[in-house]
C-alpha cells in the first residue's frame, strides 16, 4: 500500500509539471504584448509546458490580431541555440500588424523588449509544400524569397533569463519586421537548381548607416541551408496539425548579430550572391 501511495504522489508531481501557463498568465503575456510593456519573467518549464503555453498564447493573440500570416523558425543558429540551452530549432506564429517596408522609420519602442536581427522570408506557392521531404522540394513549393529584418519582442522583464523553452512559450519572440523587395523563384527545375545553390552560398552582411560591418553570415547558417530550415518548419507545423496554404510567409531564422536598437541607428542588410536581392534597411527613432 505504501508503495502505491508513493507512486501516486510521483505521478501527481509529474502531471503537475506537464501543465502549461494558466489562463491568467497567458492573458498577462498578451496584454504586455499589446501594451508593449515587459511581462513578468517566466519560471523554468518543460518542453510540454512551453508548447502548451505557445498554443494558448497564439489563441489569445489571434483574437486580438487576426489570423496568422505565417510562421517562423528560430534557434537555427548553433551558437544562439547553445546560449539558451536549446536542443534544436523551435517555431512561432506570425501576425500581420507590425510589418513595414524597407526604408521605414521605426520607434525603438516598437516592442516591450525590442531586438533586431537579419532574417529571410519565403512565401508559399502551393499547399504541395506539405508533401515535401527534401529542401529542394520545399523550394519548388515556394514562389518568393523576401529580404527581411526581423523585429523580435523578447517580451519579459529580463530576457537574459529566457531559455529555449521560455522562448517557445513567448511565441519565439515573434512580432514583425522590415520587408524588402521580393525575388521571384524560378519555376523551371534548372533555374531552381541554380537558385538553390545561391541561397546556400550567399553572404549576409549587416552594417550600420556609416557602412561599418556589424555581422556576417551565410545561407549555411540556417541548419546548413535556408531550405533545410524551411523543411524543418514545415514538418514541425504538420506535427502540430497546421496545414500551410498559398500566400503563407515563413521566416527562416536569424543571421548575426542580435542588436538592441537605439535612436538614430540605421541597419542595412545585404545578400551577396543572391541574384535580384536588394538591400533591406531600417532607421530607428525615439
């Protein structure tokens, strides 16, 4: 009998740990997101807690912001993943309220805890992407690549305390960003092969307004290739029961560095080696 009592107690403890953030906590996160004011720090949680919390937050944000316009994958960079003790990539949902075109002036108060990262968007051509099993098949189901500066919102009072599971719980800090001029993906297989190679080999340069280089990356930084990152996201979303459709946007991950914006900062990102890619840039104000 004593053994049964001990086992029951352990089972209750395990069940309690698997619970995600309560409704009040999620409502508080959503309110902080809307008010652009820091939310309380999150306690350490399990992967199950984090996934459940992300789903609950997404449901609340959808009521406030409308239907998702796409999804993002984060922690694709191994160095960043190690910093937050992650074992692999993670994903979040994109909403449309905070996307502006290249050259925009953006207040540094755009978020509760604002950061800036070079990124890359792609647009889904067809729901055939759900059947993709290789990076090349993913590319064939896309119609645009879009240079992109992401404007994440770390949301909590002390972002340095966030680990990978906390990042998942806050929807991978998804908020919005700066969209550049889109590049049409070739429809023929030969053209797609050339474009695929260029994506993997491109150099992504981040510079300030004076031209001072702040960071450099390559397409290979995103899980070995941007389309490998996209494939991971497609498969992760499928496991969560999310079906992609034509027009959905996918954010593929960040290139170094992660910047905390200050008034007067101009950030310019170029994609060397990717034919048709125009620079994308933003200026930050008070």
